[in-house]
C-alpha cells in the first residue's frame, strides 16, 4: 500500500492549536471510488469540509493490483498501518514504493512493474537482504535501492521514499475502508471477518450494497422509482454485457458515465440529496450485509461536521 503523493509532517492550520486529523481512505475499487473521493477532496471548500481534516487516499502498490477483494484490502491496510505505527517498514514495502515511483515517472505497464519489482527483490536477496526484514528511514538498504536504479533522479526518489513514511496517531486519525457488498464475490463469512477486523482495529467500514454505483444513484431522486430488488440483485443486463443493472441505470441518468470517467461535476451539486436519500435505505453495517443501502453518506457528513 502507498499514499498517492508525499506530504509533510503533521501541522496545525494557521490560527489553530490542534493538528490536523487524517482520514486515510482505502478503496476496494481502483477507479470509481478513487475518482469520486478525489472530487470530494478537490471541492472540500464548496462542501464545507472541516479545515482540520486531511483526506489521504491509500492506494494499492504495483504488485497489489489483484488485491481488490475487501478481505485482502483490510489485511493489506492493517499490515501497512501497523508498520507505520512502528516508524518502520518491510524491505518488500520499500521495494514496492520504489517501483511505484518508477512507474509514476516512466508510465511503466503493470506487467513491467511486476518484473521490475521481482528483479529488485532478487538483487536485494543477493546482497543478503531478506524482503521480510524491517528497516527504518535512511537505513543502508535505501542506498542499495537507490544505487540499483541509476537512471532515475536520486534526490527525488529519496524524497519520495522518505515521504511515504506516514505519521498515524491511533485514536485521533481514522482509517476508512470503502467496499462493495457484492454477494457473488464477497461471501457472508468474509463480510463478518472484515467487519470484525475493522471493529478490532478501530477502522471505519463503509459499505454499499450491492456496489458503489448504487451510492451514485442515490444522488438522483429517480432512484426511489427503481425496483429495490432489481437494484439489490444487480444482475447483468445481457449475457454478453459486463454492465450490471445499477451501472445501466446510472448511464441513463449520467450519459457517458464510465467507471474510469464518472463526471464528478454532475454529482457534486447533488451530494446533499444523496445523503438524504441514503437514510431511506439500510445504513447500519450489520444491515448492509443483506439489505440494499449504503453508509458512504455518513462518511461525507462526518467530514463536514
């Protein structure tokens, strides 16, 4: 796991005595949810999001693209946060961040990124470094990794690696897990495991049943005229089509909508509508296991409070 961009030490805003509270957002999906909350972050002033809040996405690293299942997301986030709480990280995590940086600079393909990561791990093993060893910032392993990539900006790579060492304050900062309740891939026992883990670790769990597109549909009052059972089942529209019912209905309301192009400007003025409409469906995490609904609106309302 990684942060999207470097950020500095915790600072209090001008005129404020308290440090900012960080909301770390980890998504099951790699496109739609990220684009939506990027829009929330970019329009925080218009949405009246509290100035004492930082919104920080936690994204999957180069070799974690296949880790989109809610159970794997929670496990990866827990490992990441646990390392950061200790002020250190695994060598393998450091290698992931390095390849993420290379990918960001050179627009490397995921296949090439995986190969680069594997080669870097083999190089470190040859130097007697165990990928599961824990290192602290500015450890000698940094120099080994930096020397391995002689074609990149050493200064910028060093800064990027150092800035990936996030500060996290348990009980003050918040970790938010944002997932879909797709019964076909997210089984009941897995749901219970994710819910229990979040409760134990004091993470906040935000679920949309059946998928994030339903939360987007809540931005429109037309959702109240749609068949609830069709929405919950969210079946494929045809045998050959990948689009399911919720996405099909969303494209009727937002022409041109795609998972990688959600057109946030359409949703922005309707967020308060979505928060109100959400309350007409299931919002409690326990009920969201089996019932149509979402509690994403609760997160946005909390950011505004």
